[in-house]
C-alpha cells in the first residue's frame, strides 16, 4: 500500500467493525502505512449524544474524542493489512496522558492526528491529538492489542 492514500466512508466501513451510531470516522488519510495518519470526523447536531450532552449547550463527550482517535489508529493498522486473508482485530487496552483543552461543538471538523510510537510484538502504543481549526482540543496516548 502506498503512502498518502485517502479512504472514504465506504472504505472505512471495510476496515472497521463499528457502525452507526458508534462509527466516529468519516475519512482517513494515511501518511505512513500502518504508522501515521489523520482521521476526520464531521461533527453535526444530528449526533445522538447531543440529546443529553448537553441540552442547550451541545458538547461532544471527551471519551468519544478519544474513541475517534482509537478508531483512526485501528483503521490505520487495518489499512496496512489490506490484501491479507484476514483483517486484524485491534483491541483498545488502555489510555494515558489524556487532556481535554477545548469543547467540540456541532459544525466542527475534528481531525485526529495519530501516530504509532511503539510496538512490542502485537501491542502497539499510539499518540494522538484531536484538532479543530488547527487548535488542539484533546490528546492522549493509548495502547492496543493487534490480534
């Protein structure tokens, strides 16, 4: 697979098992296969979580921002495995160094910048930053097991 490949929703749905309302990735740009990329989530008022988080002040839950980063990492790993007989399962294990800096609101385009920083056998550590308008809104390091 070549670098700088773009995956749209139809392709992402082949890479990830997630579906509505839990699929939090609309687009994936692979910068380095299996290693680094940018996921995009277009945040709209139609998201189910805005019904209760919060009425009259809709804010995307921070845990879903972290999940969107994890889905970006999973899609990166699975995109690198394209053409293999079986797609790997990417299981979220832990999160560390989480920071929420600014609220994410309807109309925002959330960009998840994710990079693999360590790999030991089948356990990978990723570093991620979610951004809106080139400003960091959340960040985390997270670990996943690749099966």
